[in-house]
C-alpha cells in the first residue's frame, strides 16, 4: 500500500464540492471507478475557465493521474474502467453527456449536472452554443427524476429532520412533475420555503392544475401564488 505523508504546511489549494455530493451521491455510489472518475472530474472542472466548462473523453483517457488510479481497481484495462465509471456517472445523473465528432473522429464531452451545465447542454442541442465540433444525435435516455429530498436541498437548503416526514408524505401524495414544478415556482419567486412549495401543491390538489396541455397562461398561473389566501407565504 502506498502511504501518504500528510498535507504540507502553509497554503494548500482546495477543490470545492457541493454538500449534496456527500449527503445524496456518496451514499448511493457503489462502484469505485464511478467514484474516482466523478471526483477527478470535479477537480478538473474546478481548474477550467471560460464557458462552457466540460471535459472530453480524449482528455480523460490521456490523464495519467486518473488512469493510474483506475489501473489499481482490477476491473480490466484502465481505459475500460474509465468508460464504465463515466457510463455509471451519466446514468446516475451526476454527469451530462454530449457525443460529438472532431476532425472526423468521435469524442464524448462531459458536463457536471449543475444549472450551468444543464443550460450549456441545452444550448448545444438547440444550436445556440457552438463548440467547433459536430454534435451527434443520440437516442433519448430515460432519466430518473430526483426525489423530493434532493429537490429540497438543491432549492431550499440543508434538510432538517422535522421537515423530512412532511416531504415523504408529499412525495407519496403528489405527482413528481407537480413537486418539481412547485419547487421551480418557489425559486422563480425567490420564496425558498417548504411552506410555500406545499401551499402550491395543496392549491393544485384542491382547485386543479393545468399540466401544460393547453388552456391557461403560465404567467397568470404564477400570479395566482402571490395573491389570495396563499399570500402569507410570500409576504413573510
């Protein structure tokens, strides 16, 4: 076993990792290649500048540090472990994947699944962001929706035990699409409180909801949550 001499004295550079990684992702990751690849990409992206920030498979396959770490896993050749780790991270939703063609050869780009990463991938697919590569069409992948605890921590803050039971009950009561949209409305209105999200869900359950198939103006829908009996959740 290779030993570590400890971190040196003085100033040491750090890589920022979201708290949600430790509370949601780390307990779920059961493959060491996926874990090593994910952490290494956090490190690489933290050193990049400009927009958008991504890493390519070609870049990762030429990274001696990463390949050396994967070689020790005894899961076949290190490049094979790299591919497996990336595939699992994409399937889990940690990374976003865009297949491209560069100089007549296929390459794969990986973005962290953050708001900025999602926006960049969306613009690439819509042709509003050029990367000097040809984006290859891929079959759609069914992505598992985030559970209500993830939505809470992403949009409101650290999950408190007293709220957990309310969240579980809401997840069993309302469709996942409703829950995601209610959190989105709360963020748009800058009302990042569970009481506000719950009020939206209760109102939809009581009065009905237009699921985008037609009839109401979305802007009018949003105004409904800043008026009437639910106004208390906005003013305080």
